[in-house]
């Protein structure tokens, strides 16, 4: 018989009681994140093997005492017995803590703090420990003051434009009181300062203070990421970054055309709404405390959105498809929603899945990695032929090639070489210049 719940960031199976202090680390990891349960008596395949009846009482006492006495602040687990026909399993439930970070007393806060990343329990970094401390005080990183900056670093013309065009809102006077109400500035004894969110959304030069708060978009040949066809660094405010990245992605994807009466209709190879929502989700939910850029990689078979930081809530695929929303950056989400970029909270992920299902395409994938989240949007297979890939190899030693170079390199007829080159031009991998006998080709940058 299989256990009814799958392993995840909030559920872990163990056939026997964990050794080498793994029980304590797992309990701490659950408490520092979203809570969870450790089920004893289930093997790695999810099969219920049970716990010996003669050891249950002793096991219950050991678990309670061990977790309580070795953690700080002390964690009090809820331990129970769950029966399946003639077998019993021990369920250790840990609630999310209110006094984070929780850590192993003997190791101290710096070395003894653990978190859950996917199905693994790992030692927390310094940055994550700081975030856990902020969570206990009800503080989001986006709301912290940037003391190196001043209120003058906010572009008031951009803020006025936002206020004049807010969704379902009346125009309002731009005052410090309003900026504070939106958490774009914060007051301290020494004066007022822009917040992280304020600079990201409306700063003159956000990267001056948050250098890695940017997007790197790259288009690769093939599916491995060895050869770069084009790349762009998207900087400026989060709105600027969205517009730059969105335009780049759409320009690198294929479109098909159909004629309906006098009108020519074009369709992107993957749902445009899914691209938009994946990009928005990456921007508004990333962890800006981590000094790393968002990375978007376009391959022949997929588009990957790499976002620094963990998913802001327990990542369960059925929850994602239902549109369950967890906010890391409520200020940024609110501004994007009022600016008309986000229709309703919780609809973005649902849109990604539903638009793919409507087109009969392979379902997108979300990966909760070690301090990153990756969204993968599958593409229809548009991989160039082996011969076309060999043509691209010519650019490793030549900035410019001709049809004769391809004929000689691949031993092809002129017509076949021309077809290979046209295939690469149509897919945006190379560009054609010149006319008749003077035609040459360059790698598309």
C-alpha cells in the first residue's frame, strides 16, 4: 500500500527514525519555512512498511524530547500514530515557526540554522538567516530603506505617470505622505530614504544601488547553451526591464501565418500570454536580496526563466494550477497590479497552464532548486538540422561566410547549401547581406 501523500518540501518519508541528527535538522527546516510532516514507516518508494508496535511508545517519547531539547527557540512537534490496515506509521508534524530563525542549539545560529529546499534539508546561508529574522519582525526586504540613496533618486515624472494612469484609481497629488503610503519611501530619525521597492520601481538608475537587479536574456543555438546567437542586458526600472525582456523573447520566437479572407493572422509558436505571465511572475516574485540577476534562456526546445531565491510558498503543482498565490514582494505586486500589468493575483500561473493546455502543447514545468526557481516553457521543436548546425560552426573561425564556403565545407550542391542558409536566416540565426554573387552571411548578434 502506498502512502497517500507524495514527498515534497513539506512532506518527507523515512523507513526508520533518521540518524546523525537528521531528525533535528529536518524539524528545524520545516519550522523555518512553511511547516511540514516527517512520516516514519514509509520507504523511498512510498510503500507503507510500518513501525514495530513494540517500539512505538519509546519512539514517541524519544522524538518529543529530542526535538524540544536540542532546538532554539524550542520546537514542540505534534507526534501521532496513523494506521493503515495492519501497519502503523509515526507522523511528526511541525508548524511554521513565529520566532525565526530556529536552529540547533549546539551549533549556534550561524551554523545550526536549516531550511527546506525542495525535498532536501540544507544549512541556511547568511542571507537566508537575515531573511528569516526579517520575517519574524514582519519585514520584507523590498520595504527596507536604501540609506546610500536619497529621495531625489526617485524619478518623480515616472511616479506621476503611474498615479495618473492607475487602474481603477483617481489621479492623486504626489506627496511624501503618498510615497510613504505606497512604501516607496520610509522615515527614520535621520530623515527619509527610498525603499528597495521604490528604487526598483521608479529609480533614476536602479542598478547604481542594486547592481544585480536586472535581467540577462540569451538566445542559444540548439538545446545545450554552448553557442550564443544573441544576448541583451535588461536594466532600468522593473517596468523597463519587463518591456526590454518581453520584446527580446518575442523577437526570437517563431510565428506562423494564416490567411482569413483579406486578413493575415499570425500565431506565436507558444502562447504569448504564457510568456508574459512567466516574465511577470519572475520579476515580481524574485528575491532581490540575493545578488544575482534573473536569467532568461531561449533554446530550440524551450524557454527558461531563472529567478534567484526560493519559491515564496510550498511548491505543489496542483496548487500552482489552482492559482494559489504567495507574495514575497507585496509592494511591487501592488504597483504592477495598479499599473495594469497584473489583472488579478493568482491568475498568472493558471494562465500559463491553461493556455498551453488549450494549444495541446507539452505542459510547462516549475523547479524549486537550491535558492532558485526555474520556469520552463516548452517550445515546439524547431531545432535546425545537423547540417545547419555544422554551418554555424563556420562562424567560429569566420565573421562572414558565403554559399561557396558551405558547399565546400559540407560537400553540398549549390541548391542544398542555399536551403540550409535560408533555414538559418528564417529562424533568425544568421543574417543575409548583399545581392546576387556578392551575397554573404553573418551570425545574428
